[in-house]
């Protein structure tokens, strides 16, 4: 706790010191910021385990203000110090280091699960982008850290395209020898790549070097086979992990591609090129959903089938229309299932 | 290299989840910066994916059950 307070004081003092200096004075700020965050985490853990030892300052009625929150406030001053530097010289300006502090503020907000503050930060950045150096021209560790945490925020918000672009660039900038960070990035890049461009991870290549693919293997296999019960079982098992990682929405979006694949397979098996009977589809859904279920429940209704079909038609994944009175889905003659793979962004 | 078995994948999965659940899953970098040539680059990212997955047919237990069930529906018309 004391260690945290002292580090905080040090960073505050260095902030003041750097006010009218060139960017060499930011280097110690960077080092102390890293230290401050790790000490804040330690101090928070300590307070959590020894609640009676401190008369901690109360925020509102119940909560105790966490050290991480305090740290974020001090780091925010370092951020402003860099952002508002008027030095015109690209080599000397403190603006060059702005992204480092953004990245670490976002990291704290992610740890605190404070989405509002994180999004505010992004808004500030968008409005100031013109004044900031290009991400390709700053130190790569700063760029990668910023892209990673910013990507997580957008991913949790359902903006998969923005998130995808960030993780892709983060991966490209990452050091070849640095598997640990690459794996952390790929945890997001694999599902986002699929959701945005429908490109499928090459598991044989992943298996040679990286282990993060193992999380997704079963989920992606069910996308190829149309096996909903396998997908749902795996999703249930990993649900909490995905929630913690802001990945829940992205993985949930994958499920409709399992349904789509199932419909395509039913279409192939039933052999009729232009019609899909709702009865056959319903039977197919039941097999897909319950074939691993020992309780032998099968209660999927034809209304649910029509609803799923209507959604997929609306989203443009199937071309055709539903004929409720005839109990069929009439498919377009031309290209009833448009190609899924998209051009990369 | 032979295909990894189900068990090794399951074990690996649990290991990855544990390591990514740690408090600092994205720890500080050893170096602040590195040369462009040392970065992964666009090609190495591009090489990780395949496009033709949707054309593959699968032959597993689920597929057999699906075919059987659809045959029953067709027969009962």
C-alpha cells in the first residue's frame, strides 16, 4: 500500500518535472507507469484480502476506491502532458508517447470493467487523431498494446469490424519471436476474422507453433459440420471465459453460421434444388440440437424453423422466400446460398 | 507432425485458458521497439487462414444421424 502511494507520488512529481521538457523526460514516466500499475494491482489484492487493516476512503456508501482507479487518474495527467505538447519537432515532441498512456489507461479500465471511461478515451482519441503521430511511426510495443486493449473494447461493444482491423494490425506489428503476445492477440483475431471475413483458421498451421487454437477447435468444427449440439456444449463450457474477455457477442454471432451450414447440408441431402420443406428442416434441426442429448427431448417446432429461416433470408445468407401455407422455403434459382468468404479488410 | 489427439487438444485448451485468465494476460514487452523486419508482417498473418472450408463435406456420427433422420422424413411423406 505504501509502495503504491510512493510510486504514485513519484509519477506525479515526474509529471510536473516533464512539463517543459522534450520527450526524453517521458521515458522515466513510462517506466514508472508500468511499476505503478503492477503495484496498484498488488495493493488492491492486499486490501481485498485484509479488509480490516485500512480505514479506506469510501466512495459512495459501499465501495472502497481501488488503487487502480487512483492510478488511472495520475496516468491520465501523463497522457495529457503528452497530448498537449506543442513542440513542432516530430523527433522531440512528447506527443510521440501519447499512445503508451492511452494503452495503459485502457488496460486499467478493462481490468476495472469500466466500459464508459474506456469509450470516452476512444472518443477523445478520435477527435484528436490529426495531432497524433501515425501508429506505424511510434514504438511498436506501444502501438501493439494500444491496439490490443482498444480492440477488446470495440469487440465487447459489438463493433467487430473496427475490432478486427485493430487486432489484425496488432498481430502484424507483433515481434516474430514473441509467441506470448501473439497468442493473446490471436484469441481475438481468430473469431473476429471469421465473423468479419468468414476466413477459417488453418488449424494444421496453428498446431505447429501456437496453442491458442485449441480453445476454438470444437467451435469451428461445428461450423463446418452444422452440429449445433457440439457448438452449444462448447459455448456453455467456455461462456464465463468469453464474457470476461469481451468475446461473448463475437462467439454468439458464429452460431448463425452453424445453422446456415446445417441448412446447406439438409439441402444437399434432400436433393431438391429449389425447395426446402419445413418438415425436413425441422427434423434436421432436431437431430443437430439433440443428437448428443441422452434425455431424448425433441421439442423443436416448425414455427421456430420458419423464424430461423426468415432471419437468415433477411440477413442475406439465403436467397428465397417462405411459403407458410405450402410448408416450404422456395429458393432462388440463381445462387441460393451466396458465397460466404468476404474480401479481407 | 501427426494430428494432435482429442486429449492433447483438451489439455492444451485448459492450459491456454489458465494462462489467459491470469491477471496480466498482456504483460509488458521486453523491448519498447523493434525493426520492421522483425515484425510478423502482413504475409505471415495472411498465411494463417483458409477459404475453402465451406465446400468440405464431413463424415462423422452426426452426419450419419442427420442422413438417417432425413431419409425417414422423406419416406413418411
